[in-house]
């Protein structure tokens, strides 16, 4: 909801006024300290110019793009014996340990 509101250039007070809600309630919703009733969702979606389903979808985390790496590795291992495949997997694990892990943001 916050992202939709900000994309429209609305302050919490602007949204509260448009949805006939309090600014404190809008802030609590955005901080996930309060829940909204269906009536409130309807008010908010109308004020933001979106459907209720679009409002809910805006709060979902975006899926990370699917990596093509597993398919590439599988193609590289194709045709090797089970023992050779296992050696390659162990080598990949060792190499992975040499790469610094990304920190979560």
C-alpha cells in the first residue's frame, strides 16, 4: 500500500482523507500494526484507484527471477558416469565455498 501511495505522490494524510480514515490508522496499516476490514480495503483501493486484488498484490513479495543455472549444470553433467558427476558436484560445492555470500538487504 505504501508503494502505491508513494507512486501516486500521496502523503499518508492525503490517503487518509481520500479514504475517510485517520492518518494514524494509515500509518499503522503501513507498519503492519493493524489489519483492515473488507470495508476498509474497499475504501483504500478506491482512494488509490486500484482494485482490491491489485492492492493485495502490491503487498506480495516479488519472486526472484528463475535461474538458468540448474539446467546448464545438468547439461554439463549429462553423459558423465555417476562417479564423475559426483566428483563434479563436490568440486562445485568447494568452489561455492570460495565465493562470498551475499548479505540480505
